C-alpha cells in the first residue's frame, strides 16, 4: 500500500526565514499532489495543487515543487510570519480516477517565532 | 457563509450509543467525501458520494458505519453501537463537478466525537 512521509513532525523557524516542508511517498504514482493547512480543531484548508506533469507552482509566498522521479514534493513558505504557524498536510490524489480519494500524510507542525 | 458546514461540532456519547452527523456541502458541489482524523494523524478516507450515489467505501467503514446522501445535497454519517476507538474528528469535504478546481476538496470544520 502507499506510504506518505512528511519530514519531522515539527519545524521551528524564525520570522522572515523560508520554511521548507518535505513530502515523500512510496508505492504510489499520484496524478496530483495537494498541500493543505490545518489549524487546531479545524478542518484542512486547501493551499496548492500540483499535477504530475508540473514541476513547480507558486501562489503569493507559497511555492510547491513535485519530482515524480524522486517521489517527493517540497513546500516552501517564504518570508514566514507567526501567522503561518499551523500544521501542513500533504495529500496525494489518484491517477485517472473520478473518485478523488486523497491520501494524507501525518502533517508537519510549523511554528514561526518572532 | 458558503463553505462546507457540519453539525454538530462536538458530540460526547457513551459507548454503545448511536450517533449521527450531518454535512452540508458547498452549493452545487456534486461530490462529497467523509474522512476521519485521529490526533497526530492525517485525515483517512471513509467514503465518497457523487450526487446521491455512494461510489466508494473504505475498509475503515465497518458495518457499524453508514452514510447517506438522499437527495444529492446534504449527507449524514451514522455510527451504531459506538466504541471508544471511534473517538476522532469526522471531516466532510466537497468538490465541484467541473471547472478548474474539480480536484480540490473543500473541508468543513469537522465534528469531534468523544466516546466515553
């Protein structure tokens, strides 16, 4: 079965620095990969989607890369702010499927300190 | 607010009781999903509807669990004879039928279930 690993359960960085979160997967060939943000006690909020034929996507201070050879995605938050502190989830989507089931990693808890 | 809504937000019940949760998706989203999330884990897929048809169920969805979406709009998730292991956050998500964001899932706030 597929396995998704997100780097370290927690990442602490100083405000203004770039946060880099990693998502690795095995035994799977996703059609796309998504990143979500989740705050305590709340549902995940969609951030970015990148498809298997795309290398990089950007949205404001966010950037995601997708390397299907390495089976890895990197998620970057530039000029990080304390408000970026949250858990970030990586999710993989099925290939060629209309079902849309997502497989989530455990998440990385990011803390940005002033 | 036009986001996904879930009711109740919190539910505390005793082991052996039945519970039912409701999810109202974003208007005109024809796909609806249920996930379960335990502490420190990512959401795990439970089941999926396209309109009123339940198209897929996870092995996690034991025979004590049943989900419906009778008119292709709101959905309910019922757990019968609850067990302590059912304690979790139950998340509902929806996605549109067509357009640029068909693969994006929009999540509700979740229902936190505690089984005593």
